[in-house]
C-alpha cells in the first residue's frame, strides 16, 4: 500500500495545526484538549511505503529523508538528504502497537501522543511522542532551532524517524537496524534541528520497549544520566530538574512559557481566557 503525498503532508503538518493544543498549564494534570496528533484511522504501521520517506521489500526497508531549512551558522535555505537500508525479517516480532491519539502530561513534559507496545508475554510499555509546543528539558535557550519549545519542523522530523523505526520493527528489523535509522538521521539533526538529546531519548524508548523488553526511563532520569552542563542555555533544565524537590511534581520552567508566548502569537486563541491569564502569570 502506498501513502499519497497529501497524506504524508498531513503527518508533517498536523503537529502545527491550531487544533493541536499540547501546551499544558501546570495546574492541569490533563491536556487542555484531546485534539488528535493524527487523523483518526490514518496512521498504519503496516504500510509498505510512504512517499519521500521509505519503501520496503520483503527483506529490506529503504529509508530516504530530505530536509530543507536554514542550517546552523547559515542564512540561506539549503537541503540535505540521507539514505540507509535496514534488513527486515531478521527476527520474530513478538509485540503489537497501538497509537493513542491524545496528548499526555508526564514528568512535567507535554507529549502529543502515546504508542502502546504490547508483548506476547503480557508486558506492556508506552512510547511517548513529542509534538509542537512540547517542552524539551534538554533544549537550549537562545538556540535558533533547539530551544525550550519544540517547533513544528523538529516535531515533524522526530515523528517521521520514530514512525519509520516502528514500521521497520514490525517488519522484523533488529535493534541494530533501528539504531541504523537514528544514526542515518543524525547529520540532518545536527545541521537543521539540534535536538540531539531528545532524539537519543526516542531511540532509548524504542530500544527499551521493543527489544530489551523493559520500561523506558522517564525523560528527566535519562537527562540526569547524561550529566549535561546545566549552565548558560540550560539554566531552564536545572530549574526543571530542581522543581521536583520544591513542589513534589516536575513542572516546565518560566523560560518555556516565555518561549511559547514569543513563538505562538495566536496562543490566546488556543487557550481559554482563564488558561491564557495563567500563562501570563507564569511568564
């Protein structure tokens, strides 16, 4: 089955839709809305190909990804293409996947969707998928691409890489094959996005839940193990990690809400009047 160009554009653009309200005010333990990340019934992890993303044969997935944008240190738009081949049908598939089309709030981070992994053994794990306006505790304040707030270009790229990885895994790819996809994407990430840590976390989630059959770490615990320098552009990371000791609940810091206010000029239209006033107080 072949996905149309219009359909793949929905994957890329849905994260920036005005209906995707993945911003969460701390007093809420639930998202402000339950707007779906994907169109209902749209995503299938069993598609044989997606235009401009991947094709499959019985034993190989060919991943091809082109990114266009303004690279770090540049002013003009450029493009970069990466390709890799991932062996399929190299091991039995012992799990099924189910996409939950609702944003969730976990450890102070607002994710846009959840993929549940159910193994034949009965064990179940969750893969947390970031979206537009997700707070990234590993973002860098002032960075042109990788700030505290995940933008549409970054969330779209993350979604595509995770999606291809899940397709490959369901077609019998090994953990080495999944790592190959993430490694192939790294040059694009370094050039146009800078979301190195959150992509490492996505890779960790997939490896843990699909292949190692264990619970993935929460994002803050994953960040702590990296021993990042929490100075300069990562003062917000320090504030976020310290918030648990002060409030017994991890919460996004002021810098995140300030970035949302600066980037999302129509945020007052997306939030209720009460929530918008709460946002202004947080900023």
